[in-house]
C-alpha cells in the first residue's frame, strides 16, 4: 500500500513538473520543439518527482508530532489528547503552516531545489549557491508565500492526508506556469529576471547569456 502511494505521488508530481516546464518553454518562452532544453525539462521532472513525490510526504508526516509538541508547550486545553485530534483541526493546520513556511520551505526546499537542479544541469556547487544567494530569502521565499500559504492552508485543513502530496504536485504545476508567465511579461521590456523558485536557476542555465523569462 505504501509503495503504491509513493508510486502515485511520484507519477503525479513528475508529470506535473514535466508538463509545467514544457508549457513554460514552448507556450511562454517561445521555444520551438527542436529548441526545447531537454536537460532543463529532465531536471524539473526528476526534481518534482523526487522531492514532491517522495520527500514532501515524509516531511508532512512529521507535522502531527510538532503539533503535539506545540500544544504541550503552549499548554493548550486537552493537550494530552492532541495525538487523537483529527487531521485538519484548526490548531494542527496552524502549526503545520508555521512549520511548512518558516522551516521546511525556506531552509530545506528552496536550497535543495537550487542545488539539485543546478547539479543536474551541470552547475558547480558554488554556481548553484550563487544563484541561491541572489534569490534567498527574497524573492524565492517571500514570493512563494503569497501562493503557497493559502494553498497549504486548504491542503492541511480539508484534503485527506493520502492526497496532500498530489495536491501539492498539481498546485506546483499552476504555480510554475503562472510565475513563468508573470516574469516573462515583466521581462518583455528588457529588464527581466528569470523565475524565482521553480524557474530561476533553470532559466539561467538553459538560456546562457539570454535571460529566458
């Protein structure tokens, strides 16, 4: 059962990563079929499949633990029975959002993204860290909060635990495409930056001297 769930999560996340970057390259960046950067496409697919499909589920599984710790520390009423609280309770949602957006995203997800995707596209560690340094915490983290805090509030409060990773995969598809469109539009005047979390490093590597976006 666990292996089947991993398989579904990996497939959904990988396909969403593949589809989003394909749309970005062809539909937004204007690349023709023979101009598609296969290495960038592969890096985005593998990262989404591996991190969202595998790691995110394991990270989210720790949030009930931190909810119990927070309840006891804050002396929340009925803290002794907090481990029996239903998934999606208001307190668990609140703590999950805090841990996800203050610890997980800025300190684990964002650095992992830049370093692993950079490595898959042939960047040295120092190059990847340079891109990360230029984007962290703003705009990579601060921009993502505007989209991901509401999405994850819904995810942690009303989505069954078994489907939360898949929701993240689909939401990441939307986030990647919308962000690419916004930054591409801003770049039309010649002052463009590559994308933030999902596209910043890949655009620089894929386009060389030309800032795609």
